């Protein structure tokens, strides 16, 4: 009986082992199938199932009502962006206008192109950049450009003729409003953008910033804007032909909002006002042009609520803009000390959020000009931009406007 019982137990154990083995095999196969489906959805269909990120109410400020957040994890770690600030040397001596880090970064970005390079440029007269674009075309890269008619083509210093002579197709906006972009889209993988024109003056004499961002989703946005201008020949908001594919996205966990005017002009204005109204600790502004009353009023309101608000203005024309009402309301303001031009279009919120791009804080940028803007929720980047603000604000040449200049009543 004992042997029989043992044999029976062994039989049941063996049978159970086979059954478990089958279930294990089935589970493994099932897991592989599920994993394959997930990976197909994630990387082929572009549906994020691996990193569904939550954003707080304070982050959204209503911006997600109609636009889903698209996730881009195509570039690992913190290498998805690099930034540059110009270091003005204030000279027109071309023999000294060489080897600036900003110009080197522009050339390096262009040299990474292997297939396509689309650029929308307000101005272009940097010889090394022009040479890099021509070299890209000669090595088989499809190079296409959209240029402003007055400042990139008709200007006496422009090198657009060299680009056209090299066989690079160029589209001009042919209108009184500005095609004010300063961006490149490289291989559909990366975007160069910011306030910096591709000129000697902007790189060597003016204060500017630029970002090189590696993101296929962001590149899709800028490509859509480029095609609207280059292919559709559309520069007017009323005739907007292409939607921005990914207006709100996260890149390696960092929230990014992307806007283009004039089609998004009113949206941009409201987003800027909302961002300032939601500031809890600080607001910093570096502005070439600032004439949006609603934005100035929001900054004054936050100042009155105890938020640390400060602003630095390009000296030229500053008394005709928002500087006067801000200063008269008690906001610390200065006119920049660069004898050339403070060309930034930057707002930093709570040392956590950076607003930057070609978009001046003006009604022309809202209603007429072709512009782009990013809102980036990244503390590390915000700290770099804050450091740039502090450097320029504390420049010994920067001045506080006099009471007689302000004429506060």
C-alpha cells in the first residue's frame, strides 16, 4: 500500500509538474505577446503606454483642455537639450568676429544633418553658417530655407544670394510683416531655436539665447510650421493650413509647450498671462520689446501679492513699453548695459519654467509676425536662464530709469 501510495503521489507530482510547466510556458508566451503589443504601440504607433505622466493643476493652467500630452523619450538622460548664450564683444571688426561659442554651436548643429535640413531664418550673414549650409547640400542633404524678404534677402549684408547660387531652394514671405523665426529642423530629429539671428551682429554684439533640442515630436511641430510656409506659402493666421502635431509634450519627463504665431497669437498671450498669474515666488523678464498691457498688469498684480518680480529691458524704446507702468508700480526694472542690443525674449517663472523663442512680447508678434515660442518646465534650465538674467541685470552698465524719465503720475 505504501509503495502504491508513493507511486500514485509521484504520478500526481509528475503530472502536476508537466501541468505547471505548460502553464509557465503559456505565461511566458503570453508575456512576450503582451510586451510585443506594448512596444508596437509605444514606438510604432506613438501611443505612450510605458510612461503615462501626471501633471499637476498648477502645471497645466488649462493648457491641456484640448491638447493631449505627447511623450517623447527618444533621447535618453539629460542630453536632450543644450543651450547657448552670446558673449557680446561689441565690434564691427570682422577679423575679430570669429570662433564665438554660439556660432560654433550653430555650425556643429548644421554639420550633424545627414538627410534633411529645413530652416526659417529672419536674417542670414554669418559666413561660416552659410558655408556649413552649402556643405550640407553638397554632401547630399536636402536643404530648404524660408527667409524674410526684407531682412534676409534684400538687406545689403545678406548672404542669401550665396545660398541660392549653391542651388538651395528659398521661399520668401513677401509681405510687410516679419517672417521672424530663427529655427532649423535637422533630420526630423532635432530643432535649433531661440532669439539668435544667424548674423554677425546677433552672435558677436547682441545678448541672445538659443536651444538645440533633440526630440522627434518637437521636430514634427517645427516641420509642420516650415511646410506651411515653404510648401503652402502661407504666413497669415487666417489661412493657417496645418495644425501643430504635438503642441504639448513631455521630453524625458520634462513638460514642453510649443506655440506659433500669428495662428496661436491670442493663445500665447493668454498663456503668458496665466503663467505669471500662477507664479508663487518669482518672475524674471528679459525683453527686447514688451508692449502687452495684459502681461504687464499680471506682473504688477503678482508684485502686489508679494511675488518677487524683476525686469530687464533693451534700452532702446523701453520708455514706450511696459517698463514705465512696471517701474511706477514698484517693480524693480533696469535698462540693459549692452551698448548694442539686449535681444532676449525670455520669462522665467518660479525658477522652474522658461519661456523663450523668437516671440517678442508685443502686439505685432501676436497678430502679424511669424514667430515661435517654447514653455519649458525644467528647473535646471531655469537656473541657467536665471543666472543669465542676474549677470545682465547686475552689469555695472545697466541703469535704473530716472524718475523724470518715468514721469509716474
